[in-house]
């Protein structure tokens, strides 16, 4: 059973999210919080697997709450709830340790998919959000284009490219006709060679290097 904590200052939003997730047989909503401060206390007490985190909230916003959750070194995954008018916060959320992003107007099936993906350590990155993120990053943080490690194999490069397209490990496995365990091994090697913490940072680096555009 995947344990989920809902964090949003709007009760109507939390109610809608709970109704969707409570209908899933393998997901349970263990709590709700109206701001980041309450969320931190609930994470400590309720031990959720995934936190759906809004950004703009009173007292403590979602960015700071995500940063503090990540700093604890727990296995809790944070999926940030965002809208296109909050693009300026996306890179900050990545740096804070968010595992993925979900648009608030996403269909219910994508919400459920995001929970499942995050719970197994993958990241849900809609290509539209990722591209806007890279544009924002390039505009606000001018820097030389990084080069990918020369020891990346052709297979690892293919896996990184598909990760940047927003595919999960299972989808990459199907696309490349590989076992999912093999894909997980490739992903781990890609992260190690890139020197990044997670697949979200790997995707950002793939865009910044020009591997995908």
C-alpha cells in the first residue's frame, strides 16, 4: 500500500485529490496539511511514501518544506504540484530535492500514475514542464553548455534520452526490448557517471548538454 500525504492550502483541492486517490486499491491517503510547517510534522509522524506538495502556501511554502524533507535523508518522495504560471519555481524545487512535477489540471489517471512512479523511486517529468524548465534555467542561469561523460555507452545514452522524454523504467524497458531490472541497472550507471543525485537532475543535464532539445 502506497501511503500519501496531501499538502495544499486549499481544502477543495485536497478534497478532490483525496477522492481520486481513495478510489485506488493500492493507495491510501494518510493525512493532509494546509502548509509546509504542518506537512513536516505529518511526515515525521505519519511516515508517508509520497508527498503531493503545493508550492504557494502560508507560513512555510512548498519549496522550503521539500528542502527540509530532503535534508532529513528519508525515503519520502515529494511530487510538486505546479501550474505553468509557477515556472520560476520549478528549478528551485529541483534543487530542493523534488522527485517530480504534476500539473494541477492533470487528469486523474496522470495523478495516480505519478504516485506509482514516485513510490518506486522514478520521477514523473512531463516533457512540456522539462522544456520550460530548461528555458527558464538557461535564461536565468547562463553558463557554458556541459558535456556528457565520454564513457557513457550507446545504450546508456539511449536510456538517458528516453528518461528525458519522460518515460518510466517500465516504459524504457518496453521501448528498448529490455528487462526492467536491466533498465534499472543502466539508470543507476547513468546517474553515477553523470555525478547526479537522481533521474530528475540527469534529465536537466541531458537538456543542458544538448543531448535532447
